[in-house]
C-alpha cells in the first residue's frame, strides 16, 4: 500500500535479452552468442534509465525485477551497475523486493555475493525439470545436480528468498516423472515455486518438432499434472496465489503481483513493457534496433495505448481472476462504476460446477466478499474469464448463445476432482 494518500509506488522491470543458448520452447526476446552486444546494450539501458527516471519523481520504487533472457549470464557486475542507477533516483525503498532471474549453469559464487551486497534479495532459478534427459531434450544446458548446487550457493551467499521455475507437459514426461520433479524441488526448501504448462509457440524449434507429436502429454494428462501440483504443494505449505505460482506465506512475488493487480510499473530494455499514468507502452523488441534507437536518440516506443476505464475494468477481471485473491463487488463498482450483478450471476453458476468459490469477508461486509477460481476453474480460466467479460456487456447469461455453448464445452472437458489423486507420498 502507498505510504500515504499522495505518494505512489512503482515497480521497475529491466529486460536482459542475452543467453548462452536458446531453449527449444523459448519465444521471448532473447539472443544467444551475441556477447559483443552486451556493452552497447548496457550503455543503452543506462541512458534510457537516466532519461525516464526524472519523469517519475512522484513515485517511490518498491520492486525491481531483472528478467530475460538470462540475467545471470549477463554478469553480476553489469546488473550491479544497473541497480546502482536505480538507487541514484533516491526513491528506491529499503523494503523493496529485488529479483534476479538465473540459470543454474551461470550462477557463480562471487556474482551471488556481489548481488547480495548490492541489495538483491530474491533469486529466481530456472530449474524446469529434475529429469536430466528431459532437460537435454528441451535444450537446457544444466543438470538437476547444478540446480541443487545453485540453490546451495544462493543460500550460502545470504539469499533467503529463492524461487524455482518448473515446467510440466514436457515431451516424454510422465505423471510420475512430474511428481518426482516436484518432490525434489520441495526438498530444496525454496520459498516460491512456479509451475508452468508447456506452450508450443509457433516458430520455436520445439513447435516444429513436437506439434501434434504423441510424445507430448495430452490435455487431460497436463490437467492431471497441474491438479496434482496444486494438491502436492498445498500439503507442503506452498499456498497457490496465482494460476501458476505457489509460495510460503509472505513470499509471494511482489513484483509480479503488480501485473495481476493492474498496478503501475516501468520497463527498461528491448521488448520491456510499461504501465504508467494510464498509458501502456512497450519498447522495440529488436535488440539491435533498441540499442541504435537509444544511442541515436530516436523513438524506441514500439506500441502504446491509453487504458480507458472500460479497459481497466476488463483487466481487473482478467488479471484478478488469475489470482487466489480474486475480485469483489466493491472493487469492481469503484473501477467500472457499474452493477456487479451480471458477473455474480455467472460466478454463482461457476460455483455450482466447482469452478469458483466465494470467500466471505471476515468483517461481514458482503460487498467485500471475494470470488476466485478453484484449481479446476484455473484449468479452464481462459473460457471462464471470457464469460465474465461477456457479462460486462449486461447480456443475460441464460439468453446468450455464446455463453451457453462455452459453458457446455467447458463442462465436457473439465477433469473430475478425483483426477488430482497423488502419485507419490
């Protein structure tokens, strides 16, 4: 929450697009074997930050996230220099969450110690799988043993907030294999775990190799893996707070919550996005174009659009329902200034099917009762959120053919609760 009514908070995202090699499923803005561009990219980042930060003097900065790409491959010294530039604003709060994404093969003891001294207090490690054969199959450069060593080194360097990224639905991955990956991940005692279902993006090597391949788990098998993860992690103290994210109490990613709560953030670097003062914009996604644009004092904004009140309301639904926090009548009517009844009608139908639940407000304020999806609802959230957005137009649930058809379609595909029986104890 803000320090007071007048002061506002802002998250900072810094995109590092460099990698030692590209993974087979990656469609992010990243470059492999382009180390020669790093010094020029660093110069461009520093120039952009020095131009933008003076325009944001009314904000306090309460989160910094170095994402990629592979920030740890970029080098701790460069990351420290960028963080020092953030500190020079005089607006970075001491309580800020400062995260660096790392790959296990590029985490070095010296670099970790430097980052910790500079104030980085959260490390996010791309582990993906505990099966070394699957790691090789998807183009990862590390082994599970290196994941274990990376966590050990991070803890020894003083990091207490460590997150692991995992992927399910990988080629040749079985339910038992996924269960073993989760068990090994939990054994490392991270504070946060992200579980992402594999998405084959057109243009990636894995799309060309595995699209429609029998080696990929089916949709039902992926759903089963997801429900198992929710149950397994919940029983081990990791609370689900967003579709793909689980954390020990108090260790939710504060920076990522900004996106899901439609809060403000500013992005630096190629393909970085920003949402400030009602305007959403993104930087050029071409790394060389970004560098030459900044150094040549040219426009580097690729897209921009003002966010209307209607857009804000839609995003409140889309992003809020991704989280375990959900949405409520009071927040919705304050943002959208319209009746919550059409939404509640749909949500009650979801609840009758086991896809949503209403969490009563502890103080008895019914306007603050929160609606959120159950794990089964999260599985089909895209369709369900579409129904809620349709309800914004005030069209009746019972009279809308699109809603009826989508509702029936979801009901046919939704796995039964029993599908979440554990595979391992």
